């Protein structure tokens, strides 16, 4: 093989090899981009699941606490109504007592 034949051979093979390398690099880039997109989507889905699970874990105790507080408010309102009725009854009794036993006038 002479220098001229070697040059022709290199001129034929070199563009094929370079073209093949470029094509491989492009294909690798596309595959890597798709893989990264899929991994990103998976990571986002996992993060969304974790956020949802955490929210459920946080919300459930708050719902229970809210229920307890509503029950306590209901109980306190009933106690307040009972005490208001008792106060009213005591006021009525005090008026009756004052009408039967008027306070001393101090002129004795």
C-alpha cells in the first residue's frame, strides 16, 4: 500500500469514523436527555407522594384536635347557659329576699 493509497483509505475511513462518532454522541445525548427526563418525572412523583403523605400525617391530628375543641366549646357553652340560669334564679331569689327582709335603714 503506497502513500497515495493510504491517503485515499484515510480520506474514506476518517469521515466515516468521525461521522459515526458524531452520530453516536448525538444518540447518546438524546438517550441521556430522555433518561434524565424520566428520572426527573420519577423524582417529582416521589416528592409529590411524600408531600401528600406528610400532609395526611399532619392533617389527621389537627382534625382530631379540632373535633375535641368543638366538643369542649359545646360543653362550655352548655355550662355557661346553666350558670346564667342559676345567676338569674339567684337574682330573683335575692329580690324576693330583699322584699321580705328589707335592709335596715339606719334610723333605729
